[in-house]
């Protein structure tokens, strides 16, 4: 059981608006750290087709020693809670200060920016924490002899890429930094697929709940699903344009061989967008289904109440007439049935007869049971086949 305070905090994180840390009028490239961010952890990987080195490091300058032994390195930074560490990385690798400002302001759309000595890429990383969707920012720098990734937290989102390097799977140990950057981008994009499968299963479960007339709880789930799908849509649409620009534009740091793999990444993004649009339409259809079922249920209730009122209107009229004060001694026209020994049962029989006639009339009209055809026979639909189709099969 998750504490209520934790759930409230996660919901606030999910629905909180973006807060830009840099005050208005600050110089470009100002690095201001969010105090809620965790302390950064630096993880270094350096490899060739035959050699491999992996270890955590304390300072960014420690990574420079590996540049003399390996053609390039991968520096993974998990956490953005220390301005000194972030500034040191900027100085050591000569990263542009505008790009570093975007790194610590984690509300950027997916994009690609080209600088003199490196390429800066932003992607939105989908994370689920206790059932709450978060879209964290992943910043990626591609240089001539390095790849640097910045993540908001330590979620092991890039562990599949690191495992491929350790186990020497595929071509990753034989190609350059641009292929490693593609592998990171592909790992981020592929995280959307299992998440969308979960939302697809949730939509099916909600549909079953609606058909079982569990309306209020199902409607809340539909609303949450629609909000999450909208957030995912806002995250993935800019990624399509960013990846397309990497394929279309001639970036010196991206080889033609890497563009071939980026085209596959772009195809995955298109598939994700198609699934997202389909799921959003299905969730909207579920809301329409709920409103339709609610309207039909209301109509059924109103129909029953109307028929009951219609039945009791003539009965109430008769009862009200006999409830009036009459003096039979003054005139024999003043309700002579009052002196009749069978007056009371006769009135009850009359009222019962009127009620039965009205019920039979409603039944004939099909308001109490199956709808009647003009000829008076019940319209039968059995397993999707009409009466005419059954007669044709019988012949």
C-alpha cells in the first residue's frame, strides 16, 4: 500500500506545470540547479572491438585519461543536482553554454541543435513510478570522440545499451560514436512500445467495466488514460521531427551508415504515433459509449416511470371521484353506487380492468418487452441474422 502522501506527491509531479529555473533577464547559458534534483552520478564506458573499460568516476576530468587509449568514450550522468559537476563537464568537453542551460531546465521539447564541435539532442524518456506516468528529459551530446548523456534520475533506462556493449552484441563495439548515439535514441524510443501496450490493455479492461455497468470508476480511469496518452503524444511528435532532421540534414558527426539505422528509429516513431492516435480515439469512444449507456439507462427509467404514471392516472381519477363528499339523501343522482352493496368491489374491478388494459396495450406496442413488427410478430434477431435470413435458410 502506497502512503497517501506519496500518491499526492506523485500526482503533483505529474500535473505540475513547467517551472523555468532561470530568472527573467539572466545572461544566456546561466546554470541554475533545481534543489529537488538528485546528486549526479558519473558512469564511464570506453571500448573498442577488442578492449572494454567501465567504471564510475568522481570528476569529469577523470574521463580525459581514457581518450588517449580509446577512440571515444561514453559518459553517463544520472542526476542534475550539482551545479559544480555540471559546469565541470561543460568546461572539460567544451559544451556550449546554451545547450547546458537546456540540460538543467528539464522541460525541453525533443529537438536537435548543431554546434561547432558537437550535436545536442533532447528526448523525452517515459517512466512509470507507482502507476504514475512521468516524461523525464534525456539530453545527449555527440562529439568527435565522446557521447555524453544526462538523465534526471537513475532509472537504468539505458541499461540495455550498456549490456550490449558489455556482451559485445551486434555492431555497437565495432562502430563509432554516432552509432552509440543511435543505440541510445533507439532505446528511448522503444520504451514507448511496452507502455502503449499497457494502455491498450487498460482500455480493454475499462471497456469491459463499462459494459458491466461499472460507470463511475471506469470514467475516472478513462480520464487518466486520456491525460497520459495526450502527454505521450506531446512527447513523441517533436521526436519525429528531430529524428527526421538528423536523417535529412548533413551533420558532420553523423555518418551515412548511422542514418540508415536512424531511419529505422524514425519508422518506430511513426508506429508509436499511429498507436497513440488509435488509443486516443478508442478512449474517446469509450467516453461516448458511457454517455450513450447512461442516456439509454435514463430513458429506460423515464419510460418505466411514465408507464406507471399513465397506469395510475385513470385509477387516481376514479379514486378521487369516489373520494368526494356526496349526499345520497338529497338526490338519487348523488353517487347512487354508494348505496349499492356491490359498489366497492365493482369499482375495484373497474380499476383493475383499466390497469390490465393499459398493460396489455403497452405490451402490444413493445414498450414492456420485445419490439413488435407491424404484423404483430416479434422482431427476432438471432446471432446477427434477421427473420428473413432464417426463412431463406429453411427454404
